[in-house]
């Protein structure tokens, strides 16, 4: 028990020394609702025959992704926000999309979207540049 408690204390202490970029002020409930609405509005505005189109960089093919469920999790990357949503392709294979968002004059704007693997996000999380906001 003492080893477990000591490990928890050490872990908690290490979390206090994350890079400043990951530390952000907590989002209000109103901000979290506005972010969800902005992401959904972005998705809705990008639909072509019910799908969001994306270019597969490996093949150069246009891939259709159909939205299924938004995630409630919100991450911060300095002053920017990252949100996630589930999609499926035409064969029904699930994939996740990451929406990178910025605040602009009282509204939230999506400035980048990735489907599937997101090595940049994984690296930023590993480096402590991304933190959970909720």
C-alpha cells in the first residue's frame, strides 16, 4: 500500500511540471457547448451526399466518411482546441476524426481535420503539449 501511495504522489508531482503550452484555463460549460456546436456545424457544412470527403495522402484517393458520434472529450493545445468524432467509411470501417479549432472573435473555427491515425497529435500528447480540458 505504501508503494502504491508513494507512486501516486510521485506521479501527481510530475504532472505539476508539464510544459506551459499544455496548461490552459478550464473551459466553461458554455464554451464546451459552443465547441460541440461549432464542430457539428463544421461537419454539417462539409457534407457531400451525407459524407465528409477527405484526401487519403497514401493513395491520393478521395474517401467518404459518414459521421456517427461526437466524443465529449475536449483537449487543449495552448490556446487551440482539439475535439474528436467517430465516422465510418463506405464499407462501415470505423475511424476517428480530430478537429483542430481556434477561437476567433467569440466563435470557434475548425482550421484542420485529420481522419484516422494522427501522428502529430500523438507526438504532442507524448511531449505534454496537449492536455485534457474536461
